[in-house]
C-alpha cells in the first residue's frame, strides 16, 4: 500500500470514530414564525423519506433542538468527507492494480 492510501485510511478511521461519538441529531431547520395576531412561535421544517414535515416546537425545546440540528450538520459533513475519501481510495487501488499487469 502506498503512503497516500495509508493516510486516507487513517482519516477514514478518524471519521468513523467521530461519527460514533455524535449524540442525538435531527435534520431540518428551525425558524421563528408569526401568527396574524402577532404571536410568535418556533417551527421545525425537514424532509425525510421524500416527504416534507413541519412541527411546532415548544420554547423550552429550542436549545436542545438547535444542538441536535448542529449535530446533524456535523454528521452530514463527516459522511460527505468519508464518501469522498472512499472514492479517492478506490481510484488509488484501481491505479495500483493496473500497474501490476
């Protein structure tokens, strides 16, 4: 294995470890809405399984939900990086295999 492959596999291992340490998460975005009467409320919007969802959020749950939304974003960043590394690793393996022929 080339040094580059070792580095990639090492980074993938770090990503897997980081993923295993993530806490609770939730996809979507949180926004403050106003009713016609001027009252404000919090709304969670997200998509799952190809369907859009909206939920009211109690004020006492906003802090926890913001934390879960940030965790989900971190999850998305880590998995995206993992996929990019796997693609790069597969390319290196193919190139290494064609040189041996």
